[in-house]
């Protein structure tokens, strides 16, 4: 049973999920082989988060497909997140599985800071709305890697700074192969207490749209923080 | 009815490691000890609390994070298991807690009247956060006093540490007024460490004290700066530099707990009682107390 910290008055969320523990172990092993610190968790009462519960209950209501939930490392920035995505891809390939990749995240995440009548819900600001629509345009064109490259800009423009970066596009693109070859479908876009919520599907395809000039590093193995201050010193 | 009062304020860090190391029957994990400087400090403060007459503990926790106002636990009993999301290997605690709902409602009401967005939490399935459990267990292992748990409204995330300071101060003022009107004697608890940069790996034996040290010297220097100001009774100055401290040390003070407690206590100008300072997975943890009564105020360390 789960209860949300903010929206507890909306009721309790009972859940029972079927997990693919064999895949989780392989994912952990792959992450460690690429230099990441990783562990699996198997304890009665471990708290599953609101985002995972909502997504799994709505996308996979009868538990037909076993799931694997991976945490978001608080301190991780782009390099670790890209390498984590590649680790997931390694594990999928090693086990010869067909997998559906799910990221649970809002677009703009500024909520109203007071209680509102749901009938009066709207995106918090015109700027957030405009950016959300631009992101959805990219998704609609299947431009996932372009969004990954824009992630830092998106974080600066429309993300409340409660975490260090907007990681979902980084992880999703790295897991799915770092390109724009998708057919994109935006199934829904609505305000969620002021934040921007969208349901988007990306299906691998042949064509590619966009392809910005990619200027971010493409990291294969995580070697820890770079000593830029030491190496760059005169 | 006599006016209610705050009889003690406690800074009570909540690394689950200290509960793990104590091996209480409620926790499933077993330890060979560890973090004695902190635990013995806690034990001493718990003994002082035994000598004080009070009705309830009011705790402000960074691990019940709310973005739409400040929330208060609003049912008389909560019973379940709390598992730490980062350290499930250490903390799987079966709790059975009592809440002073009357006092919580009073605080919610007075805070609401002062313009703060508030909400009572009345879902019986709600899981109590490990910060509340750790701090309260270490201060009162018998669990024989009711609690009021206050969520931390994340103003530092939405606005800035400066706005957090302002709003946490307003909440502290409102809670002090509510306590006065309630006629109750209350212990306040601000549950958090000071500097809060963690190691990103864990030693094979978590209680191996040969591995434990502060994350870096900068964090240590900042922590000691705060300890010195607390010893000197300069709590207004501590709160004034809180935004800078919070940003420099990634501190859990970002949640507003210390600001809330100091505002409620009128920014004490008397020395804090220092019970212990020790690092846990690299974070800086201080146990301190503010005793408004000069006759019982001690120099502990």
C-alpha cells in the first residue's frame, strides 16, 4: 500500500507487481561492469515510489509483463546517467529480451503551491506551456536524441531545481540507442496541479528527423568525477 | 488554563545508522555497534528528557516532503514498517506511534490563520518517514510520548533558501503561538544533519568505523562555524547565514527545520548544549539542545 506525501487525501494506492529479478541482476551486473555503483533491493516493505506505481498500474494493469524499476541516483549527472542507459541496453541485449522502456516524469514540474479546484487546473505559466509544447513537437517527430542533447536547457528553463538535472531524456535515449529514428505519438498533454503531464510513445522506425549537431560527450564507461581542477591548473 | 510552553528544543540528526547500531527490537537489521560518539550523545540527551515534564514532541522532518503547503499528521495512531530507501539493509523498523492530534490541529489552524498553506494528513495507510522515526527513537526509545509530525514544504526548491528561511520562520512563529494557546508543555525537534554530502559507496561492513570521516574539510569547517555560533548563543546569526551554509554544504537545513525551531524559540541568545558531533557516511551530524530554563541548562561538551 502506498500513500503520496502531498496527495494523501486522494486515497491509498494498493499495488502488487511482478518483477523480472533475473533482468534486474543482469542490469546491476552491466552497470557495475561500466564502472557504476549499483545494488539490487529485496526487502519486505521497501517503499515503491508514487511514479512507479502510477505508471505500472496504468500501463500494465494485469502484470502481464514483468517489470524492473531502477532508482534515480541523486548525485548522478549526465555521464553516469548515459552510462546507466547503456548498461540497461547491454542487459537487454545479453538476455535477448524485447523490452518496453518507460520513463516516469513530468515535463515542466512547477506545481501550484496552494490547493486548487481540479476543474481550474492549468499549466503554471505560459512559458512552461510553450516549452512543454516545443518538447512535445520534438517527441512527435521522434527526436529523442535531440531532446537528450537539450536536456540541460530544458532543466534550466522549466524545471524546479529539486534535483540536479532533467535526466529522463538522457537515460531513455541512451537505453534506446541515441538516435532520432522513431515514430513519435503524443497521446495526451494536460496540467497536473500546474505541472505539465504528457503521455508519449516512441516506436523505433527507419526515418530520422532533426539531428541537431550533438555536442555532449558520449560516455561509455564511468570513471568517476574528473579532476578538472587538478589537470587544468597551470 | 496556563499558557503552554516550549520546554526544550533539540537538533536531532536522523541517519538510520544510529538506530541500526543500537539494535532495538523494532529494527530487523543487526549491527555490531558503530557511531558511538553520536549514540552516546543521544543517550545522554534522552536521559535529560526523562527529567523534564512535557506532554508531546513536535518534530519537523525533511523526509516528509510536501510541495503544496505544510502538512500535519492527523490521526491518533500509525502502525507499520518503515524501510529506508537508500539503506534498506540497515533500517527496517516496525513502528507503533501515537499522535497528539489536538495539538497538530491547533498548529494547523493557527498556521492557516497566519496565511500559511496547510493540510491535515488523515490517511491511515500513510507511512511515517524514517527521519521522524530515527530522531524520536533516539530521543525517547520508550516511545511513551505522543508526537506531532510536521512536513517540510520545499520552498528552497521552488524559490530559494532565503524564501525558505522566511517561510519557515513564519511557521515557527505560528507553532509557538499554537503551543502557547494549547496550554501544553512541548519538546521541539529539528531532525537533520548539518553538512550533507554523502559518500557514494558503502563499506562492506557499514559499522566499520575505520572508514568513517567527514566528506571533505570544507564541510567540516562550515559545521564547526555553526557549532561555535551555537555555543556562543548567536542563533539569529546562524539563521541569517543559513542560506549560505545550506548552499555550500548541501545541508538538510534546506528543509527549514532549524529555522522553524529557532523562530519558535525566539532565536535563543543563550548557549546551546552540545551533545556530540560525528560523521555518518561523510555527512556532519550534530546533536544539540536549547534549554530555555537557565537553572537546568548545562555545559555538556
